[in-house]
C-alpha cells in the first residue's frame, strides 16, 4: 500500500522542476512603478495562458510541468522597468539563479531573445521556452486612447494573426515611435506562428485556449 503511494508521488513528481513561489514573483510585479500596471495584467494573462497550454499538452501525453511553465510566464517581465529588453532579461536571469532557481532563470532568458534568434535554431529551444515566447506574443495590451493620448491598456489574448495586427495598428497610428520595430516584430511573429504550428501538432487547441484564457482572465484579479 505504502509503496503504491510512494510510486504515485514519484510519478507525480517526475518532470517537476524547481519553481519559485508565486508570492515571490507577485512581489516583484507589485514593486513596479504604476506606469507599468499594464505589464502586471500582461504577466497575469501570460501565466493563465501558459498554464492552459501546458495542461492541454499534458492531457495529450506531453511531459511538461504546468506550474513551472506558468510561473516562468508570470515572471518573464518582472524586471521590465530596469532597462532595455536584453538588460532586463539578464537581470531577471541573474536574480532567479541567485535565488536558487537556475533552470527557471535559464528558461526566462529565452523570452525576449526571439528577435535575434537564428530561425534554424528554433526547433532546438526547449518546450517551456517556446510556450513562454508564444504566450508573450499572443497576450497583448491594446492601448485605450482618449484625446489622442494613451490613458490605459486593455490586455487580452489573441490569435497570432490578430496579435500581429494589434502591433501593426500601434505602429501605424504612431503609438510606437521606432518604425524599425515593425521589421523585428514581423520576424518575431513568423517564428511565433511556427511555434504555434508545433504546439498544435502536439495537441494544442488554439481556439479553446483563447476562449478559456479570456474567461479566466476576466473573472480573476488582474
Ligand atoms: Fe512580455
């Protein structure tokens, strides 16, 4: 009886990775200045999306740890206020490595590296990294504009095509100053679409994902 229980626990723990507590990540996000409140919503949305993707894939027999993936998605922008994308990613990586979560830190390091990634190396990226990159690109904030000015953000999850349109709209309406961003984002969305195809091949239902994540996000605290 005892050994059966031990086997069950061992099976459950198989594939589990060392993951920081949610409170630790939440505290980091809460420390962000108010102007980054949109990032908190985006992080929460990415967390829900990553968990749903991981759960769907696990049901199809894919070995994945939903807690690890969703926590990493929640943490991926936790240092956004501290500098340019490569800098804040490095800070996040160091922070979580120092706290005793090296694998978690390593997973986060891929999040914002897509723009520089050699497309031929996409297949080699780990599944948790792919899920986080995917979530980061389909969970987007759409600016709320009043009198020509951005007064807030509405976060939601979109299909890859819709998400790409929200980025194009922002650039075309002049809400993103650097038009070079358009080129690097275009590249990023091509890769995001490739990740989606791979996830769908593993059993992801992308329409169900959007439906479930929107429902859960609207219900819970942002
Ligand atoms: Fe992000």
